[in-house]
């Protein structure tokens, strides 16, 4: 999954043990990048990271201190309860917000020096159309309050980070991967994980400061906030 000898740059991907995160890590490794694959259960060649734990995020930053990173992909996420308002529980809601919205901010802060030292300087938040106030419920009535609220919060985090990081030359974008056939998306999902990952990689690779603060789908379409 990872490469330690590549010289095209360094990409860090969270949630890289399976699904979209693993597909993105594999694509970048195949393309000749050094990949820092982060996952809860550490395996050889990967970094242990529990995005629900602020201490784990801070520890990752310490371990990677001084290492240039060109691209950071905040991919790790959870779905949470989908039963609607009647089954909403406080701890589940807060855990989803902690992982999907707060963790990307803490990672952005911890890895900002690494991005500053990198060549590309791109921070990617894997968002979701489900978090769009304009489009999120047009054809989707799932009762996943926590997930939708967390992805809407991540959208604002993207805009705020784009403002704050612009002076550093770091581009920050939010990307919608589509409804992907992964453990989270399920077997009924419309988009193959390889198709989504390839589309996301193409967008990431083309990102400059001109795209900072934008919200796009894996196929290039602009998503309304």
C-alpha cells in the first residue's frame, strides 16, 4: 500500500485501512509518491492514528515533525445513527462530530508545518453532498442527522482553513466522493471505489490556490454549499 522510496512527493491519507482511503493510498503509491497511510490499527508501513483521540492526532504530528508533506487527505469518517430524530443519541452524535468535523481541524493544525515544508501544499477534506444545505436532501431522505451535520460543519471548516492557510500558500478543498460502494456506502451504492478514487486524485493533482475553498464532486462538478 505504501512506498518509502518514492520521490514525487509525500501524501498522507487518514482512514487508509480500507475503502476509499486505501484506494487513494494505493493510487498515489503506484504513481510514485511516498504514502503515509494512517489507520487505527497500525500495520507495518503505516502510522497508527485514532482520529477520535486528540492525543493520537498530536502524537502523529510529533512523530512526523520535520517531514515535508505535499498533500494531506482527511478521509477518515464514520456514519453514525441513521434512524432519524427519534433514535438520535447524544454520545453517537458527538462522536460523529468529533471524527468527521473536529479531527480534520486538529490534523490541519498538527500538520500545517509539514505542509509548509512540502512542495504541493494541498489539504483535502473528503466531504459529502449530504452536508450541502442546497443539495443534501434533494434526492436523499436518509435519517442520518449526525453525519449530515458533521459534513456541513466540515464544509465550513474547509472555508475557514482556506482563509487561514492562503497566506501560507496552502490550498484547502472539500471533495464529494459520490455514493461509493464501500463498507459505509453499502452494496447498493452507485459509484465504484476505483472510479471515485481516480476522479478524486485527478482533482487533487490539479489543485492550486485558484481552487482553494471550493467544493467539488469526484467527477469535477461543483457542489453548492
